[in-house]
């Protein structure tokens, strides 16, 4: 793929023409489009620049891409902000658009220098991604068989901070919001000069090797982090749905 000056490849995903794609920006905007709707022309040569998926502001950039099945009700996404705030929402809650649009708000940013750090699939999209990566010949069948719209209670994800701490958080404590303008809840209380810079999901139903303990990148600095006291009470503009109550 040919790149312009200042551009870089963010990610590469497996997809089908019947899938939807969610382009997520650092400033909290996302564009949901159908791959069959001229989103990407498969016949383009490998040395071409491609087509515009989402038009960004000058100070914005794409941070991640989520691929999910069209019209699926089981594809959920985890969104984490640099301030340690997070939430889960459903891809289909965002209006489908054509490529080249500016997208719609999926994360409410209210603090100076606050950005979206990660947008990760945490439903069937994650399961299928893990199975395909494992090379399992029954990946498509298994991904349809498991109902994982809700993460299992023992599933976790890791927050990585600028002070070198790696914090494990139970996925079940992250609420699901019907409204895309919901801000979310505090996942980890951080020091004033610290922020989240990375997130990774751990799905124990598929990866058995995640039983190993997590090592701190910098134990001395990490020990200065304030202790995790559970999910906070950040204000939001919409109703949160508890696990098991999604409809």
C-alpha cells in the first residue's frame, strides 16, 4: 500500500464483503460503514493509496478498526479513555454511513488533552478474531455457536499507564450503555500526572495461557499508582444496562 508523507498503517483485519467496519478516531468520532457499500475496492492494486474511509480533523487520527457481522446484535465494543474511564457499547447503535463522512460521536471527551486510547471488540467479533488467529478450521462454526455478547465473569483486560503500571480489570465491572453519549465509569484511579496509554483484552475461553501473572514494566514507578477501588461513579447522559439485562 502506498503511503503519503506523515501516514502510517494502523492495523490489518480479515473481513468479508458482508461485514461492517467501524473506524474509530482518537477524538471520539467513529464511522460505521458496510464493506459491500464501496467502502473498499478489492480490485485496487497493492501499490495504490486506496480510498478515503473517514474524513478527520487536522488534530485527529484513526486509532483502531473493528470489523463485525452486519446486523449482528452480539458485537460489543470496549472503549477506554486516557483518563482511565471506560464503557461498553454496541456497534449497531451507531448509524451506518457511506465512506468519506466525518463519523458520529461514540466517546464523550470533557477534559483537556483527554483522548480515546483503545477501542476493542469484546463480543463475537473478539471471539472470531481469536479463533481465526489460532488457525482453527472450525473457526466460523465456533464463532456462531458461542453467545458471548457479555464477557465471561473471569475475562479481564489490562490497562497500561505512563508510569509503567500494568493493571488487570475484571471485564464484568464495565457497564454497557445504550446511548453513545454516555461518558462511562472510572476503571482505574490514576495519579494526576499519569494516564492510560494501552489496553489489551484477555479472553480465557480461548487463550489458556493467560493464567500467568502480569509483570509490571517498572515496579518502582508502578507502586506509586493509587489502588484500584472498583468502578467509580462518573456522570453520564444515558442509562447503563447491567450484565444479563441487555436486549
